[in-house]
């Protein structure tokens, strides 16, 4: 049975080894032209100890042993070795190829390992389906979406002497804060104690999404880099709920990366795979490039563009005005809105989104859920306001938090508990909100009726769908585990969005979770725009703006442009924050002078000229991923025939940036926003020098090629 499945595809060299016993290993996943670190001949192993077996699927099953001492590592279940090769096939798809490897246990539990490849993209999409065709249940405690057990295995040095791990810290108003760690600082070293064998270790480093805010502590993604070979590995878990990322080591031998959805150990997830039942893991993505963070995230950006739902909005990159941040802050009235609508249209915005507060006359937080306008706030109704927006050449948008009902919502008091996330016999309450459970068909239908009414009766063409609360560990109703219920809720929610887009293909839906607390490609595979933060300070927002394209494609990254001071440099900095992402306009525009409004008009007009490049170009970071300790930030977009660079001088008025673009020779650099302003730019000997008129200033530059 021994053999190989080998690919040379999309700049990758990939090798699966089929062992003599039928166990399939992913032996090599590396950029093309890199020498293989491992020999491909069959290795001997002990089925009892199993320390030298590296299966492509890791499974922990109740009642089955581990393969040895393992600590909290997941890649040690003896059930993983029960899956033996049956066949494989390579399917041509619209976007590339898909390898499907079929595995089977002696008790007729089948696994279908899907390995999807996109033309020209060195990132693959992986998930596994389990199917029980046997007569006995399998009680699953852990199931990997993807595992690779030869990370940073190329070159001469052992992995623990040369690996940097980039951790994607993320939280409310401080999104996408990457931190680089040496592997030894994470206790994944080549040192050991008490054993003479260099092939054993219990060490792991893990980070996890614990609830229904997928990115409240970390983004569900990561990057690690081999300093010796220059290879960077980039990956993500495409889940809006619970997920798990784990590095672990068999000391001196292998570094493993395991990606998964919920687990029993971390989340209390458990699956009764009864005869006839199937289960599919959450998808994961994994790629390898020879290069730094710019090349790695550039590859992931292209992957995200290929795997997501085709959206006209992501091509057009329409400019949205939203009335919340540093603006009305959830206190809308018909009179206030009309004045801002006039200004938004004059500035050049194309959508106008009225944010929270439109559905209740007073304190509205705990009364959401029926989604009917307050007659006190809108005596002529939302339809009249929507018509007014359209008369100004824009499309009307509304804020919804569709997955919740407030504890004081009259409808919520009349509904059965089966509509809601429940635990210990009671509805789960988070910050005065009940949480709807989309697994319930009545919930699904009710929420669809809300969207139908707002689209058909009010003429809404844009929704900002927010999510300001979390489910905790999930619901106990109709499930084997609370975590399983949460996974079921999200899969039903995805189906709900898919149905919406079948009915309303031109509808634009923004994903928001108190800013960027649910920023993941479970959601962003479907929704065309992401709220990146609730940050209200323009300087702090610049730190997010300069790096958030690592977490979401530039054209999906809604970045607040919200002037709250009538000062030219303040307005310019706000505008530069958004110009290489998706500028999301707001702020106290009615307080601005004509000069400040002109700067906004100029920025929006420029964005409309370059947004085609933003939506197709590749992000890059000539200074690396910026941190709060940096005085200068730089983030760019490389297009086909030019590049753009946003430069932020926060703690200084002078920036020096080494600038080298692969396969390009730079002929010149100039400021393109603002068109008039005191800023000196020069480029010589590979170094860009920018002298700003003051600290806390920013400019957008255009880089020309020979």
C-alpha cells in the first residue's frame, strides 16, 4: 500500500506519504525550490507507543487511549491511527483543484480529507468530513481541521533555534496587535529533563477562541517564520465561534501546528457520531511562502479574495457614511439625520447608514428585537427618510443586532425559551440581552421576515449587523454539548445569510461585533464589509489602520474616518487612516469649516480613483507590523503599475523608511493626499524620507515604477 501523493502547485511543493500500514502523513508543505528536510522512505514505528507516526487527521475518542504521555497536546490520540488509506482523487474545480483523501477505520467510520487549492495562490483550504457507516457510535472529543507536523522543518538548524511566532492579539478598540515571540520564549525548546530520548516532549503553546466573539482576545489566525530558510507559514481558522490553535513539539524532532474548531478540553465540545451520522470540521487555511510578513499576508489576502462569496460591493468599494462614531452616538432623530444626509451626499458618499437607536424613543439597549422605528424619533417613518436618502443619490442603510432581543423587549417576554440560548434551565443573559438560537427554524424565519420587511417596505439596501454580546459556552437545548449548539447556531446563521443574498444579491451587509470582536472568515466569506474597531481616538485608530489588512482584505476593512476637531492635520490623518482600506465616514461634520470639508471631499474623490487598486492590490509593510511602541507606521498597497504608501508620523515629524518592492525599480515618490500641504518627500539609495509639518501627521504617497 505504500506510496505518495505529490503536488507541485501554486508555488508549493506538497508531499503526502502513504505508509505501508495505510496511515497517511503530510510529510512536506513548502515553497517550491526549497530542499526537502525529511527523507521519504518508510519509517518504522511502534503501534503501542506511536511516537513516530504523524497522521493527517488527529482524533481523540472517548474510551480510546492516547499514544503516550502528552500533557495537554491534542496530537496524541490512538484513534488517529485507526484511519487507513482507501483512495484519493483530484477534482478540477472552478477555482483550481481539490484533493480528497478517503480514510476508513475497521469499524466503518470514514473520513474524507478535503485539500482545496486555488490557482496561483500558495494557501490551501482544508476540512474533514466524518461519516459513521458502522454499527457503533464514536464519541469524539477532538477532531483537527488541519495538522502539519513538520513546521519549520527545512534547513540545517532544529526548529527551536530559528522560529519566530507572531501572536495576533485582538481586543475591543485595540484590534490586530501582533507580537513576535521567539519559539524558546514560548517554552517550545530543544531542552529536556528526565528523559534520554530526544524524540519526546509534552510542551505546547496554544491560543483559543472561547465563545461567540471569535476575535475578542486573539484573531483566529497566525503566522510563524523560519529565520534560517526565510519561509513564512500563515494560517487561519474560519470559525465565528469557538476555535483552537496549538503549537506543540516532540523535543528535538518535530514542531506541530494543529488547527481546529471547538474541543472538549478547551470548550466542553463533544460529538456522538452515531451510525448514519456525519460531521464536518470548521475549515482552516494554511500556506507557505519564501518571504516576510508582507509576502505571507499578501498570499493570505489573495486566498481570502478567492474563497469568499463573489460580491459586487467588494469590487466597487462603495463609500459609506455611518452616523455613529464621534457623531450621533446612537441618538438619531429625523431632523438630525436630514442635516447629516445632506452633508454626506455633498462629500461624495454612496451609502448612508443610520446606526443604533432608531427603534425606541428612550434608552433602547434592552428593548431591541422588534425592529420597528420609533414614531417619536421619526414622525414620518423610516420609509420617508429612506426616500430622502435616495433623493440625494445614496442608498439607505440601517443598524441591526439581529441575533439578540433585549430583556425589556415585549416580544421576547411572549416567546418560548426554545428561541433562546439557555443553560441550567434559564435563558442566558448578557448585558441585558437574550441571545437568539438560529438552530430553531422559527427564529430563522422571524429574522428573515425582519430583513424582508426592511428591504421591501423601507427600501433598505445596506445593513450594519452588530453583535455586542456573547453566548458564553453556548446553549444546552437539543444538543450533546453547549459548544456543539454554538457551532450549530453559526452554521444556521451562515445558511441564513446565504439565503438573504440569493433573494437580494445587491444587498450590502457589514459585519460588526463591537467593532472587530467577530472578525473572521466564517463571517467574511459571506459578508462584504467588516467594522474594524470601536476606537474613537484618531491616533489609536492609526495603529489599527496600519496593520488591520493582516486580518481582513483591504477592501473589506471598514476604517472609521471621523473628524471631531476642526483642524487640517486632524482631518488629513483621519482620511489617511481609511484611504488604503474602506473609508467609513462619520464624525462631527456639521462642526467642520469649509476647509476641513474640502479635505474630506478631496480624500473621498481620491479614494474613488484608487479603489480599484485597493480592491485588487497586495498589502505590504516596509517597516514590519507596527506596534504601539513605534513612532512611525507605514502600510502600503502594491498595484499592477504603481504602489501606494500611507505614512503615519506619530511620535516624530520625520520618517525614514527602507523601501524595496520585489521585481520593481522605483522611479519616483510623491504625495497624493492631500494635494496641497507642507510635506517634503525624497527617495534615494533605497530609503524614503518624509518630513511632516508636525508630529501626529500622516500622508498618502504614490510610488512610481520605471
